[in-house]
């Protein structure tokens, strides 16, 4: 989940928000750990397929993340509202961008 980000002029705020979100998601860093874990489990022919997902349409997901971050004291309510307002404006003018990198990992049992 550390590879999730949103386009906004408030770079530091978005960094804090996405890092906080990663820490709250169960196994938020598992994608980068799976190849090593697969090898430790004795699997072979380990393949890693990163997938980039992106959207140019604002959904409720980032809005909820910002609101929850404010509720937990990571950011202020004013910062959350400012970010949400910017995202809505970007959505309206076609400049909103959200992307994330997700991993599929596969391996075979050793023969």
C-alpha cells in the first residue's frame, strides 16, 4: 500500500496520508515480502507481476481515508477538507489522478 498515491499540490500531506494508510492496512507491505517468503517456504520458479492501477475519477475511497486520518489525529480536519476540496476540483477539471502498484506472486513447490 505504500505504492498508493494521489495527485495533489499538498505533496507532504499526501505522503503522510498514504504512509499512514499503509500502516493501517493489514499486511500493507506484503507484496514486497512475498517473493522472499515464498523462497523461504521452498517454492521455486517464483514470479512477481506488478500491476499499476490508476484512475482519473475521484471515488469515495480517498475521501474516506482523509476523513479517517483526521479522526485519528494524523492530519487536521482543515487539512482533510482542503485536500478533499482539491481532489473534487481536480475531478471536475479532469486533472485528478490516483494510482497504486499491486503485486501478484506465484511459485511452484520444489520437485
